[in-house]
């Protein structure tokens, strides 16, 4: 289990450490941002970051739900001392 956790942590760190520059904007937003920056407008500088932020939120929520589900419903090693007598569940 420890090796698996270390491997997953390594993959996550490597995934976020080596990330290419991403431009996640539609063509209209790109043109408006470029024209705004050329004209001295500083409000459009964070547009790409905002789009990437909005894109990442659903994936982050899915990961959180998955981790909570895994932690809550995973099998636990429980030993029950029951007598060797047959019993009915009716």
C-alpha cells in the first residue's frame, strides 16, 4: 500500500510540475484579450488564468468525491468471533 501511495504522489507531482503553457480561450476571447493588452488595458491579462481555473474546478471536485468515497467504503479487515452454529436470516 505504501508503494502505491508513493507512486500516485509521484505521478501527481510530476503531472503538475511539468505543464506546458496552455491557452484555453475561444477565438473571440483571444482577439479581445490581445486587443485589450495592446491598447493598455490590464483587466484582460488574467483572462486565460480565469478560464483555466473554471475548467479545473469540476475535475478537482470529482477527485475529492472519489477520495471521500474510497475512504468511506473500502474494505476493512475485521475479524468476527461467531459461533459455528447455523442461523436463519428470515
